[in-house]
C-alpha cells in the first residue's frame, strides 16, 4: 500500500512539473493570440513584394511606375513607408530599407534587372515575419504569376502573419491554377485579398495598389472614403476585406 501511495505521489508531482514547463508555451501562445486582434494604429508601413524572375519584366516595369502613385495616394491620408522585397535568379531574395518617397524607391527598382529562376515566396514571407517582429506592418503586397514551392510551408508562414495581424494582398497575373489556389489560401489565412489581373489590366492593378496604400495609411475608414470618391480599386478591396480591421 505504501509503495502504491508513493507511486501516486510521484505521478502527481510529474503532472505538476509538466504543467509548469508548459506554462511559458501557453503564455507565448496567448500573447500571439492577443496580437491577432485588429490594429487601429497600422503605422503606414507596407511590404511590397515582387517576383523578379525573367517572365516578370513587363510587370516589374509597370510596378516601377505604380509605386510612385501609391505614395501620392497615401500622402493624402497620412503617409506611407514601403519596404521592397524581391526574388530572382538562383536563390537570390533581397529586402530593402524602408523608403518614404516614390523617387527613392523608383531609383532602387530601376537598378534591378529581372533574372530567370523559380519562385521564392517562402523567403518573402520570412522577410515579412522578421519585419513584423520589429515593428507594426499594415500589409504585405505580393505580385506574381506562379508558385513552384510547397504550398503547406507557404501557408504555415502565412498563418503566422495572420496571427501578427498582417493581411496579404496577392495580385496574380494570368490564371495559373496552382498559383491561384495557393494565393487564395494565403489571403484567407491572413484575412487578406486575392485579385487576378492580366496584361491588359494595368490600370486596374494601379487602382488596386493605390487602394492598398490608402488602407495601409488609414485602414478601412480611409478605404471607404476613397470608394466614395469613385476609387474602383477601393470598392474591389472592400468587397473582399473582412470588416473590423483598420
């Protein structure tokens, strides 16, 4: 009987120790869950991620022009800072400093030439997570046409961005079915938006990206104001964005 009681005591002690060791993990989980609450103070920081592989040259050239318009539109609300993240070639993925003017970002983008290679979206998401650990990020924009990676690994990182309250706005050129499924799922996991476009809809892409810039600067309120002013991009985003954020 004594041995049985001793064994029961040992089991209780083990359970208590296990609960104590799990406490830090639970605390970290709860802290992350709190961070998932919508942020009203977005800080006006936007990550602008682009596929810079060889097939993307025409879209890269358009993006160089569009980003200046994004700054101008955001300035009407409260300003914007943009970090450029791009991948190209064999294993190259780079993240820039924060730019506060369209001219400076345009010069940086103008010095980059597209190179052949496969997608590296996972590295883009890792760069976004690293930035979000340091400061508040209002949104991550990604422009690309295909996806050549493990979709489950991408969705895991997208889910982490969702916990940090960073929505993804994914703009796909063309309608590659594999990429579309992956992009739609990443948008869902981050409470973001998926939008397809084609080579003939450069104006629509410009309107959408300007609307994202306004959202990053002023949230839903600024986006609704832009919609009332006739912004088609704002209308399209509001149709997909879940209420209560921004």
